[in-house]
């Protein structure tokens, strides 16, 4: 149990927790980078995905771009951006945004697409504007899938945000790189455990969120909520 | 593109090395994840734990995994075996859930009918479930293909040669052309392998071709995440 | 009940997996099959994850191949902490090293500073199974570097002059430099200069230079053979207290390297002047030529291909 035990000892050392290079600070930075990248990616991906899902047009283009973006190696994009932008957070955030967009985009368009067209037609028939349909019908019903996309994106970004440490003094990835290069493997493993723990935490939170969203849209198996919604809409006419 | 003109043999060599790392890993991932997914579907309780464990596995950052694997298996750190094992681990973690969903998508009535006719469990798996699960499974495999090719670049950080070496070298010398070549080559490789998978899938499932156009707007299958 | 069972099973699965990580030695870089290496007559040549070192290693490789030896190239391994264990256990046979930092790795407290002193001590410090071949006149030393503008502003000529600077100083360099004896601790002990550390993993490369130019860092560690020092008008600060040992290129060889091979390498070492190394590096960075081409042309120019 040497390596694992050494890592736990490293984590147990209180001096490693405080200060500028302490675990608390680095974890906060890591979360910050993750959140920032996800926020930017969401502003790009969610509106696009929702629009594509709603109009059912441009799907193949979006799928193609998404697939290509998924294939871009994050380390490569990071080093290229760093050569252009220098040290600091700009390059890692750029690379992480590109990483997060495909999953968020897929979640958005697949979720909106999966809303029963009958329901949408019913809403349209009642006289809702397109915008109202999107915000009041499609989004709530698409929520579970959208949150699923967010979950996938978050997991990838949290694990990959360790690369931010390659070009800046930020995040839990610093323990990985410092440990790797000085052969301080307990430190490296400790860093890995911290990142994994952070990822687990976010996974748990988002899983719960997804559960709540699913429950809000399905009180009876399969098409419960849309059926009720359609029924209530039909009641108006 | 001075760099590419002068260094294309080295770039090709690295691309080939990259293929030799990715393809075995993808193959292993499929061979391990499909049976595991089947089991997870068949026995939901341990299956649920297995799927949770798989997503947790995916949360482990790649660099430490590359260090842990030689420790556990006793192989040298810089060997391609280390990289293949690491890539397979992530591949399995990604694919298991797709595989479980794929087998879940097989209509239970078909399974019942086949058993009623007299298919043995073995034949049931190979001749009924697997072919029917293939479309969803293939979607998962395509994601694994793209993910594996991209992830293999990380090896350069620990001394395992791959297209990722173009990133670290280009970074060190400030040659953007080298990094761009690496990115383009990786994307091209990923898309080529992805295309090959798609073609294979279409060849393996001729019955979906006519059905596809009918279901185009209605398919609500698992999100290719 | 269902959730608890599932959680318990998940926890059990993870714990089992993690427990496995502890079941082996704590040194993942320890190569297991050193014995099989010595059986073959192949010479394994390694290099650091540093393009300049790779060029030198490629020169060795091509010269030995021309002589008829079988060569296995294992380049871009990593930094000293990563590859030295492989040299020590016999997995690598030949490696171009730098005398100063190598000596400090084995003897951090060494008083040796001048080139010949360092070499003499190195020869005694090397573990069994390895030996140092002749050291080359070519040097590639760590040095502390500032921009011309910064040097002019504060009238800096030596590292000691940094004590005059009143604004906060940040040093940029590879992360392993943070804990090495000539890093921030060395600056404090030898010169009384306090610096913050900003890790930049490009070995004194373009990002470091850009950070200097942008003012994100004031001080950087750049190797003296790096062509960017001249190209970017950077100033190397003198080191009167000998924070950095003299550092010449010196090949480390195992017993698998026979006398004939060793003589070839010695000829190469003798033929490489400091200006040669800078020129080789410039070809790599500016012309973007591959190591193999640079090595081949240098060997031909020096008439070393036997």
C-alpha cells in the first residue's frame, strides 16, 4: 500500500491545505476554470442547440461540427493557443470551451428534438408564440436530456482542466505536473484523487438535478407529462 | 508550412505510431465493454454499481492513470502497453453504458420469441441480441474511437511517442506549424476511423437502411455524449 | 435500500481498484527488464525532452550506426528525474548529459564550480555500471535572464544586482526548477533575493520569452545555447557566487558501450564547440529542420562519418 498510503499522507498534511499553493486555493481555481469554461460553452452551445432542435433544420451541420470539435485534441489546442496568447488562463479556457461545446450542443438539440411534436403542435394551435413554445413547452420537457449533456460536459472539463497547469499556475493540475516532473508520485496521486473527488461531487449534484428534471416531466411512465400538457391545452380550444 | 515540408516523414511515422496505440485500445474496449454491458443489463443491481464505477473511472485524470498503470501491472512507464491499457480503461468506461443501453433497446418480445423457438442462450446473444443492439452500440463505439484518438496525444507528456509529441515539441520550439500539423493529423485520423466505423455499421445492419428514413425525425435514442 | 446497496457495491468496486494501486512498488519508472537489455548488442540511446538534447543524441546515434552498431533510439523521455533511473538500472546505454546539473543531482552540496572541477567530481560520483566519457567544450548552461529593458532600468549585470530591484520579482521556469538547489531557494541563500515562482513547462522556450516580454515574469531560466537569447536581446546575468555549476556536454555510457563506440563519441565531443551547439539549435528552431537532418549535415561537415 505504499503509493496510495503516501498519497493519503500527503493529503493529510495540513501545510498542504493552506496558502497560495494550498489545496483549498487550487481546488477553488480548478472549479473556477471549470465553471468559466462551461459558462462560455453554454452561451455558445445551448441557444444554437435549442434552435436546431426546435426548427429541426441544420441538424447535420451541427452534428458534423460537433463531431469534428470532439476530435480536436485538447492538449494540441491548448499549446497552439498558448503560443499565440502566452501564459495565463486564456489558452486553457479556450481549449476547454471547445471541449465542452459538443456535449452541451448534443444535449440541447437532442433534448428539444425529443419533445413530442404533437405537444408542440398543440401549443402552437393554442396560440403560443415560437418563443413561448421554446421556453414554456420544449425547454422544461427537454431538461433531463439537456442536463445530461451538461453532466457529460462537466465531467470532461473537470478532468481536462488539469491541463491548465501546463501553461499557468492554476488548478489541481499543478500537483500532477509538479509531481510528475519531480518524481514526487505521492503528490501526483494526491492531485489525481482531489480531481476525481471534485468530479464525483459535481457528478452527484448534476445527477440529482437530472433526477429532479426527469421527475418534473414524467409523473407516469413514458409520455405522462406531455400527454397531460396536451390534454390541458386541448381543453382550452 | 515550412515545418511540414521538412518533417513530413517524421510526422507520418508518428501518425503510424498513433494508429498502433489507438486501434488495439479501441478493439480491447469493445471486446471488454460489450459483454460487461450485456451483464449490466441482465443483472440490474450489480449492473448499476458497475455503470457508476465506470463513470467514476472516467473521472480519473489521464496523467495519473498513466503513472498508476505501470505500478499495478509492472510494465515500464514509457511502453506503448501502458498507453494502450490506459486508453482501453477509458474506452471501456465510456462504452459500458452505451452497451447496456444498446442491449436494453432490444425489444424483450423478440428475445422471448427467439427463446420460444428454441435458441440457446449463446445463439440468442450472437444471432439475435448483438445484431439488434449493433446500431446503438456502434454510436457508442464511434464516440470511443474519437475520444481514444484524442486522448492518445497525452502520452507525449510522459515520454510515450504519439502525434502528441508534435504538440510538446512545437510548444518548446515555438513552431506553430508543427502544433497545427499535429492537431489536423489527429482530427483527420479520428474522423477517418469514425467514418470506417460508420461504414462497417451500415454494412453490418442492412435492415436499418430502409427504416432509417422513416424514423429520421422521431428517433429519440441516447444522446451521443 | 436499493440506493444503499448500489452505493455499497460501487464503493467496494472502487476500493478494490484503488487497493490494487498500492500493491506494487512506489516507483512506476523502475524498469523491470534490465537484464534482457544487456543480452542484446544493441546500444540504447536516450535523450531528454528537450530538442537540443535530442539533436546531440541523434548525432551519437547516426555516428554509431555508420560504424556498424545497432542503435535503439528512445528520445524525448523527460527530465533528469525521469530518465536517470533508467540509466542507472541499465535500460539505457548512452545519454548526452550536462556535467553541472548532473553532478548537482547526485551531490546537491558539491562545492565544485569550474568546468574541470565539476568533471573530476562527476567521475567519482557516478554509480557503478556507468561512466562519463570525455566532456565536450560545448556548454549549455542554465542561466538567469532578464530583458534588455529591465536590465537597463535597474542597472543589472549580475544576479546580485537583483537585490536592488524594489518591485516584486517572479521567476518563470519548468516546475522541477522550483525545488532544485539553484531555484528560488538558491537565489535566497546565495544572493538574498526573494522571488515568486511561476511554472512554465516549455524549457525556456517561446512561452517563457513571451512572458518576459509581456512582463508576466521578470526573471527566467534560459539555457545558454538557446538562440533566443541573442534573437530577443535578452541579458544573461552573471553568477559570481556560482549558483550554477559549469555545465559542459558530457556523454554518460553504460558498459554496453564498447571502446570503439566510446572513441567515436569522444571524437564527436571534441569536435563540438559552444558555437556549434548554438548553431545546431538555431537550425532547429529557425529553419524547423528535423533532428535527423541537422545531425547528418553536421556530421558530414565535420567529417565525422567513418
